C-alpha cells in the first residue's frame, strides 16, 4: 500500500506509473475523499467479514489486516496464511475451498 500511495500521490510516482507501468494517474485530488478501510469496515456490521491475508504479502504488511479485524470487532474473522503471498495469485485450491465453506457468524 505504501508503494501504491507513493505512485499515486507523488509526481515521481506518477511518472513511474505513466512511463514504467503504462498507466496514467490523474494529478488532482479525490472528491469526495473515500473512507480509509479501517473507517469503512465497522460500517458493514453486522455482516460477517472474512479477512484472508498472506504472511508473505509483499504489498500489505500483516499489521494491515490486523487493524481491519480490530476495527470490525466481533464481526470479523482473520486468517493469516503461512507462506502465502498477495491475493488470488497466491491462493491455493485448498484455501479457496476453505473460503467457500466459511460460514461467517455461524448463525450466531
């Protein structure tokens, strides 16, 4: 996330995005400014939330999903997956099956 923030908010980052990644990033600000994930997570309660995060994620450190789970309080379940990298590119078939079987609040 820090890399993405640098890419979007800094003039040097936008140049890297434009010429290195072939992606144009608008120079202006956001209107309206979106909520941070930590501010947004409590708003989905009481809907159960499953947070699955790879311990080897190169984009988001493990403190990020922990902050999300804490902000969601008792409506979230956090799975820190050993050896897993970032998102769907690192998810195994077993993990995807476990996610599919996840029952949220377990009818609580």
